C-alpha cells in the first residue's frame, strides 16, 4: 500500500538517544541547583577569609559552562545516536536488501549474519531458511514443468509421426493405425491424469474422513488383477483393517499406484506381489512388496522424484502401462500431504519393499 514519506528509523533512534543524553544532563544540572546552589545565599557575604562568592556569582560562573556542556551533549547525543542507530540497524538493512532481492526473483541470496545470537540474527536465520525452502520449491516447480512439457510432447509427436507415415503410405492398414493412435491417446490421457493428481496432492487436503487402508488395498488388487494375470504375477492381499484420517480419493490413488508399480516392475518369471496392512503401536502401516531384480539402495531414493524410471521400466511401456514415471512421485506427495512417511528398501533376493506409515485412528474414534 502507498505510504507518505516519513523520518527513517535511524533518525528516530538517533533523536531518541540524543534526547535521553540531553535529558540526563539537564537532570544533573537540576540536581546541582536543587541540592547545592539554592542553599547559597544571594548578596554580599561577609567572611574573614576574604571574598566569598554568592549565588549570583556562582550562577554567573556556572551557567556558561553548563550551557557549553549541554551543547556538547547535544552534539555527542545526535552524532553518537546516529552512529549507534546505524550499527544496531545494519542487520535490518541486510535483511531488507535480501527481501528486495527475493522479491526480484533472486532466491539464492542469503543474509548469513555473523555474530552471537540475538533478535536480528534469529530473524535473519529464519529468513534464510525461508529463502532456501522457496528456492527449492521454485526449482522443483520449474523442473516439474520442464519434465511435464517433455513428457506431454512424446505422445503428441508419436501421433503426428503415425499420421504423416500413414498419409505417405497408400496401402496403410487403417485398423492398425487406429489401434495404435488409440494406444498413444490412452497413454496421453493417463499422463494428464497423473499430472492432475500430482498437482492436487501437492496442495494439501481439502477434506478428510476416516479411510480403511485395507479396503483400499483390496480394491486396488481387484482392479489390477487382470494386469497381474497377464504378466503373470501372483497378487496377494492380507492384513487387518487399519483406519487413518485423510482423503479417500488420494489414499486410494496412492495404494493403486504402489500396487501398479509392484506389478509392472516385477521383471521375473512367475513373480509375486504382497500387499499387507497392519497396526504397529498406533501407526497404520501399508506394505507393498514385490519380487524383481536386485536394486541398488542408493538408486531407490530417486524413484520418488517425478518422471524418474529405471532403465528396465521403459521396455514395452505401452503394453505394460508403465505410466509416465509419476507413480511413486504421486505416492510421495500424497503421503506428505497426509503427514506420513514413505520408505523404499531393496527386498532380499530382488525387488522392492515399499512401506507407508500414517497415524492410525483408534477404534472408538471412527465408531
């Protein structure tokens, strides 16, 4: 909002310091008058020792010196106050400069105030932490937008190529072309849906309700059973009802993504997928375990990032519906929105164990 110009904080502090110094000096002079000069009689004072100054004489001698002292206090108070205010407000100036740079888009700048802890340095540290989070968030959004644009171009480019080839081929198979275009279009729709889910899950939860993860696991297994049978992969679901507070839509999507990934990336003959739900000391645990190839534990962390796939994931992606590399990224966002934890660990003998933990609802809470 527009504001009228006013005196700076440094000037206000300098005048305040000067006022205190001058006031203190005036108080000392007043004390001298009240407790000393007023008891000295005025007029001629007769004494055998010679000349004795009276009140007027003392005032005549004291007043010029007092005036010079007050003038010196004014100069020292204003100059010293201006310098001291500048020293005190220097951290605030650096914080203001950093805020201005951040407003202009320079999020990499840090204040990094040296010295012992005080109010200004606490504020600077909080501001630096905020800048770090903003920079990471903006970088993530830019990376996401770039990757999403790249991914969305792929099915469109494939469709254009198929149409161009078909136009140049007089003996083209229309049915095969339509089937291939439908397959590519389905891939694009799945990608857009995944992007929308990922975007919504990153915003947090609009409404929450008790959700039974065991029912979500059973529904995901039922819907993905045809895909598992086509691999073939044995799909097994077990466990007790476990209820959490959250978005039913997002938690169902999370469970479906975990089961889908476990089936699609089960690159062994006659593989298996185990889905389990259980209580663990007030924590609701959903575990999805699958057989597969031996994996590097260090590489599992990258699978949570959007658009990250293992090399084997891209093979025959259209047949396997491997998706856009967004499955675990969506899971991570949904888990974060529900204040849960996602752990990925290599399975002994090959494969992955994905474990999701949420705060469980007590039985009496949902009845």
